[in-house]
């Protein structure tokens, strides 16, 4: 069954059976998610299903991470719900198209490399928060249509079916991996419910998924500046949220599979998919960590599984709605709970007494923001900002100055650590201007001048020595530091000694 599959630029060994079965499993798991996210966004269920089909198909073919699944997501839904309520679905479609254009621009400009700036505690927090969201979203299945918790027999039946699903998913791989355990679990629970006529909640109880092929149409909105001003903020947020969630998911799948995806190519694929989603009546979306993990855990590694999932989802909508609507939600709930359990980074809990407190703080904050605000982009941005501030604070305290006086009576200050905005105050405190000899040397062999604040600090310290008639030499400034000083001389009056080129002294030892 293993052959080579070559789709565009991707070529690897593919197990067709695993890819097809995994794709079918993912398609079944996509149905309730897509419907639920569409309802959250204030749109019809079909807009979510169409988005899942288009996003899944396009990104599977063109994306930079084979095996990763995209579709309609809650992160996008919470962004567009206000626009959907105030202006209707056509403006949502236009927003999704504009978001896709922004994402393509980001990919072309190779902004995917910015994900390198996301530290590991932020990724841990993002993953843990998403796992908690996936788990909490399943709790709605334990409520009746009025929003009250199920009791007595309906609750017991649901719990038993959910636990059975989880047991099969956990236990079957220990016996055989010939067929995806999640697909076996869904079919087994479906067979039990139908065979014994058990009365339990089904997909059809959420909403009907019956529909045709996604209709193509240009969003029916006025093409003028007012429309652009209205949808641009929403589009920018959708683009940002989509890229952050997609690229983080890509990094996580990279770690699991020990391979490397292409972030910029994925950004272009996500943008293309969102543009097509908008013109094919979809609500847009991005990569889905839960469904991607289902796919990867089933053994899928190629593009074929994502293509199968997207096509199967469309076939469900067009021809199999009656059958799919009979699927018990208990099976899908059990599947998603297992996904949540597998998604959570349990190893992160063991770091609480071993890792720096600042990293633990960042991880917890990102998790809490993700869970309570359901804003993944905000959670990641907040985490990166906190981590950057902690890094700056730690480095600000690391600047040191070793002091000595040579046989000629010249005092040497050997600077250690980066000189930047956070360390300038400590840097200035190292010097004893009034009591120093008439000539001093500040040696930057083990330091770097990083930014404008550092240049201003040099300006201030040399100015202080000049006022009392003392000479300062700056030694071992690296070429990039010298260039920085030369450029800054057009903005800041850098006090200089003897060097007419850089207007600072760079003596040879």
C-alpha cells in the first residue's frame, strides 16, 4: 500500500490506507466543529462547513505542512461575530477575502520567520490553553436544549458512550494500528446507538448540514473607501489570528513528526484559502490544532489525508447529510476529549519547580488569556511581550565593569554585557567621573552598543568627562557598533575624541 505521492512540490512515501482512513475520521470530527463555530459567529451552519471544505482542500494542496488540517475555527468566529450581527454575512465574506490578501502579503514578505521570536513557555501556554478550551467546549454536550445540565438516564447514557469512545481510542492502538482507533470508536458507538435504538443527542440535533456545492459569488458589498475602513480592522485581526494559530500549529506538528514545515508557504496557502473561502460563501478560518493532532496521531503524514477530509466533508454535505446527522455526539465528544488530553503539555507541569519563575509566569498568563478571553493572538502577543521584558530586565542587570589602573596612570573600564536601553542606568553608575584620573579607556571588547539609548549613554558619559577636562578613549567597538554610532551622529550629538571617521576613539591594543 505504500507508494510515492507527488503533489506539486511535495514527495514522500505515503500509506494510502492510513491517509484515506485518517482523512475520513477528520472529516467526521470537522462537522460539529464547523457548525458550532458558524453559530458562534452568528452565521448559518453551511458557512462554517463551506469554510472547512475550502480551507482544508486549499491548504492541504498548497500549504507548507503536510498532514496539518485547516478549517473554520473559533478564533476567527469570535472576531467576526460583531460584524456578522451588525452588517450581515456579505461583509464577513468581504472581510475574509481581505484577510486572505493580508496573509499572502505576509507570506511573500517572509514574515513567517517572526515565529522564531515566540519562546517555548508561550507555546506551552498556548497549547495548554487550547487543550482546556477544547475540553470545556465539549461540556455543552452534557446540557439539554434549555441549557440545563443533563440528569438521570440521559446523562448516564451519554457518559457511558463517551467513556466507551475514549476507551477504544486509548486501547485499540495497543492491539493494532491497522485502522485509526478514532474511526473505529466513532463507528462502534454509532453502531451501538443505531442497533439498540438508544435515544441520545446526534449531530442533527445541533443543526442540519444538508446543502449543495459552495456557491461562487463576489461579496455583495459596496466597493468604496467606507467599506474598506469598516472591514479593514476585522480583516487585520482575522489575518493575524489565523497566521499565529496556523504557524504555532505548524511548529507543534514539526516537533511531533520531527520534520520541518515551511511557514511562509503556509502563510500564502492560508491567505489563498481565505480568499477562496470568502468567494465561496465560507466564513474563513485557519489551521486547527485538534483536528491536526487527530490526523497525525492516526499516522497520516502527507497531503492526501487533508484532501480526503475536505472532499469527504463536502460529500457529507451534498449527499450524506441524512446519515451524518445520525452520528451520536457522544462519539465525537469522546474523540475531542481525547484530543484535549493529548494536546495538553503534561510535561509542562513538571517544570514548575525546575524552570525560572519568569518562564512559569509567562506560561500561566498565556494559558489564562487563551482560556478566558478565547483570543489566541492576544495570548501569544502578551506572552511574547512579557518574555521580552523579562529578558530585557535580566540583561539589564548583567552589565559589569572591571576597573584597573595601568602603569601610566590610565584607568581602564572593561565593560561586560550588552549596553541597551535597559542597562544604561547601571552603566552610568559604574563611572567615578570626579575621582578618575585625567585619562580613561572604556573597553567594549566583551560588550556591544545595541540601540539609540546606548548611544545616548555614551554621549552623556563622554560629555561628563569633557566638562572636567578629562580624556576618554573608546576601545574595541565592533564594526556594527561603529556604524551605529556613525549613523546616530546625524541625530544625536555623539561626543567624540580623536577619530574623524566615527568621531570616537577606537585604539589598537
